[in-house]
């Protein structure tokens, strides 16, 4: 049975709130639509670009018993999270996988309660992303004591004492956003994305920044925001990257590797996740 909920994401794309929707009918917009750019030929057109078009999701939320009260609770919850700063997604579980699409509820109407004590509310969810799965807690790079092991998917040793899981596999038709958290201690953190041949194609660097053990930086490429926690306060750090390089991390289609400049004496680590967009 398909299940739906509204969820709220935090700075690291972790779910902090969930509003479960009991019974959903009247679904639309769960498939996909592609837009093709072509160069027209006499016989055969040449395909130059493929883009997924965003389409609104239509759904009817049904409340059995105490319909007006439950509608009020839902509408107040949505109102609380309708600001630009609050990040809402529709969670869709089809019994095979759980996917999300981020955006806002832009329409919510209601009917009269019928003779079966049912209140039906038609809703429109307007997306700002494609559907995606959250690949969480997958990336981890840190200096390890000799003999210590981690249950990684792709573990190996780098040098004598650095264990890392740093592979990103992107099967989508376009680049996908990477979110990383760099925890001190580390000096002038620099994060690289490398292709399958080991060639660098993206770099985010923080010159002059030295993270201590109780400090960290979050690069959230999905929201295009960078945050710095100085041990007491969280502050916007988006303008502090080296301007000659990138500001955010987007993994290209195929296999990529992520790297960070941890030295053997550093106590810090990098953890990360990515959104695997899909059609």
C-alpha cells in the first residue's frame, strides 16, 4: 500500500518532522516528463539536451472522523512551514522505495463532511526538485588509529592510516548535489570531486580557516548554503570560500570520488550524503 507524508529537512538534509497522511486518493503528477532540445535535420534530428520538467503533484487528503479538527491541524502545520527558510518535501513510499520531492503545498481546499463522516481535501504540491532518494551517511573520511575499522560500503586505506568511503554513483541525467559536514580539527579544509580517472573537476576551499575539535562547516549544495558552527553559534559561511574555485559540490553523471585534505595528525573528519535524483 502506498504511503504519503509531509516532512521537513534540516541543514544537513536530515528529517526533523513528519506529518503522516492517512488516506490519499486522486493522485496525479507522480510520473515524469522530459523536455528535449534538438537540432532539426532533413531526416534525423540531433539531440542536444535532455531536461526533466517539474510537474505539480495533485492529491486528495481524506480525513475520517473529526475532519474539520484534523484539517485545521494540517493547515496550521503547513502554515508554520510555508516560509522560504522552512524546507518541506512530500514523502512517497510505494512499497518498493521511499522517495521525496521538495517544494510547497500551494493549494489546499476542503469539502463538506459527507454522510460517512469523511472530509476530503484537494491539495497541490508544487515542486522545486525532481523526485529523489536520500543516500544518507554514506560518505565518511577520517584519520584512523592503526587497526581500527569501519563498516563502509567501499572501504580502503589511503596512506598508512586514513580509512575512507568516498565513492558517489550518479545515475541521473544531470549533476546531483552533495552535502558534506567537515568537523575539526583540520586546517584550511579543501574538498575535491574527482572523476573515474582521478581528474579533479570541482573544488571547494576555505583559505585561512582552521577548524578546532568543536567546530564544523556544512556545505549543503541542494540549498546552496554553507554554514559554520564556531562552537557556540551557527552562521552563514557561503561567502567564505576561495573565489577562484567552486562554492558548492555537484557530482557529475557516473562515478565520482570525494577527497578532503586531512593530514595524519588531524582529528577531524568529513561525512556526507547526496540526493539521487530520478525520473
